[in-house]
C-alpha cells in the first residue's frame, strides 16, 4: 500500500515569492493535515482538511493556506515568503472518521528561503 | 502555551537495556495519545497509541503507559536496539473542536549505544 507522497522533496525560494506544496494521501484516507517543523519547535499544526473542507486550523498567518480536492489530494500555499518560513513541511493522512485514528506522515518538503 | 511537554531533550541507553521516554500534558480534554519515531530526512512514523480508557498498551518491544490523574504518559522500549536511535515525539488529541487536532511535544533524541 503506497504511503503519503509529498512533492517536491526540496525547494529553494527567495523572500516575497510564493510556493505551492503537494500531498497525496494514502488511498482511502479522507483527512489530510499539514505541519511545520523547525529546529527546536517540534511539529506545529497548520490545518486539516476533510472532504474538501477545512476542519481545523492552527495559529499561522493568512499567508498560509490550503485546499483539498475531491480525490483527497491536498495542496498548501504560502504567499509572500519570509526567511522564517524556512522549515520542513509535513503532510499526514488518516481515515478521518473521528479521532483515535493515527495519522501517517509523508517524508516532507524541505523549504529554504534565501 | 505548550500543552504537550517532553522535558528531556535527549536520552542515552545501552543496547539491551530499557529506554523510558516521558511525556506530560496539560489539556484535560485530550483522550488519545500517540508516539512517533523520526529518523533524519524522513517523516515521523507511527509507533503506538493509547486511548484514555486504557492505562497500558503493548506492541512487541514497545509499551505505552498512561497515568490520567498525573497527566503523564511514558513509552518503554525493551530491549533497546541501536536501530531505535531516533527522535521520538509524543502527541495528543481530544474529540472536538480545536482539541481534535494532534498536538505534538518537541521530541526527545534517543541514542542507543552498542
């Protein structure tokens, strides 16, 4: 069974640009969550999508947005990039019917802002 | 406000001995707890979980203990192996609203010495 796939694996951008990251969940999984990981900060929750609707949102500025398609694939967009946006962005999927279901992670996209 | 805390940043144990990784939480609405393992350049891998209706869950060499009154959980690895060397994240979630998202601790780096 294929796992969670994130593309691209690495990305270099400059300040002020925008970026779109992609996530394909495990087949049959309807929930997709996004996290930002920076050194010393653990995983910070960005947002969760379920059936094309944002179900939960973390404490990030409006520059961070996302969407989910009918096939459960998800994209995350960051506009007006700042140096502090350099991080590992992780996507996780789960069946999504409720909690008590583990999320399964992709290997992430490493975003570097110059 | 850090709702899930892993107060020890690192732990070093001898191969064959027990590794005990600790985690504390503050949100009494959390009722599902998970442990993830993360190797460099990979996404977190789900290890084991426990629901608040239980106080122990075991899977092979991994056992998670939950003490609800103390808001404390621990992961025991017996026996520890060099391949267990990784960063371990504790995570928690509740059932509804903002609590339904996964909240992670900052992780603990486990080193298992041969």
